[in-house]
């Protein structure tokens, strides 16, 4: 995946922060470089300018400690981080016993120490979206949530007991409630993933991508999109 499209209003302070982070991102890699099958790196804030299309350089960190990197003067957010994953609770590959104690607090503290102050936690299906909102409540002002179904999980609409539209309505209600509470800042992770059609057929992905976009427009949330 390579592009995240964000739409909302921004203040002068956010405009200055955006310029700061773009200069910082350019210093880490070749300007204009694009990701191929990797997640977007860093953007300057939860709120960006109307209809802003953001394509940032994807950076492979050096082997030296992160703290050795030059830090920007403004706090940075991390977008599209899967903090709901069981690895942050010590579980790997669906094992029943944890490999280590939960370390999410330590991860967030280390990130904060190097300037990453806000996290947009990805929802990839209904449960993960709910989990992301719960993390936002657990870490208010630090973690925020997205609500949506990833294209690889779009078969959930076809298999939902009450039908796909019923599942879509649950997502809409979750997004609207999260918007009111200030926990949900984007609708996603949605889009098209043709590299992994073994998880979900193209036509199913396209069908529910369109319907989720409809809901995102109705709720008037940001769009967090993967192509």
C-alpha cells in the first residue's frame, strides 16, 4: 500500500507542523519516493488541509539507535499502527501462552521519548475497530482510532449473519459515536488489495469498498485508504 488520503480542516499551527514534518521526512529519504507493499510512514497531524493527498518518503531506519536521529521541533503522530495486535500483549502466531509480559505501555513511552506523541490505531474489521476505540479511551489524547474493514477482510460482509448492510450499519454507528466522543479520527483501513486475492475476491473488495466510502462520506470522517 502506498497512499493515505486525509480530508479535514487545519489551523495555522498545524500548517507549520506539516511543513516541519515534510522537511524532516525529506531528510530521511529521497523526496518523492513511494512505498511498494509497505505502510505509510509519518504525517504531521491528525488534521491536514482539505483534500490533501499525502505521499511521504518511506524510510528504512539505520542500524544505529532511533534516539540518534535528528528530532523535529514539533511532536509527530504515527498513522496506521496496529496497536491492537496480540504481539503487544506478548502473544505470537496464535500461541496460547504469552512469550513476554504485555509491553504496550513501554512501546508508547519509548515512542514519546523520541517525539512521536500521537497514534492513529488502525481498525481492520469490526472487532479491531472496537479494540482501537477502547485503546483510545485507555490512552486519551495519545491514541486515536479508525473504523473500517480492510479489503482482505471484506468477506466478513458477505458472511455476516445479518447480511453485509447490517454489518455496515454497525460500522456507521461505531464511527458516529466515536466521532462525537473524539476517539475516531478516520474511516478505514479500507481500499483494494489485489496482491492478496486469496483472502478476498476482487469483486467483493470493490463492492464493499464503495459502500464503506458511502458511509465515510455520510459520517464526514477522514478517509484512511489502502490501494
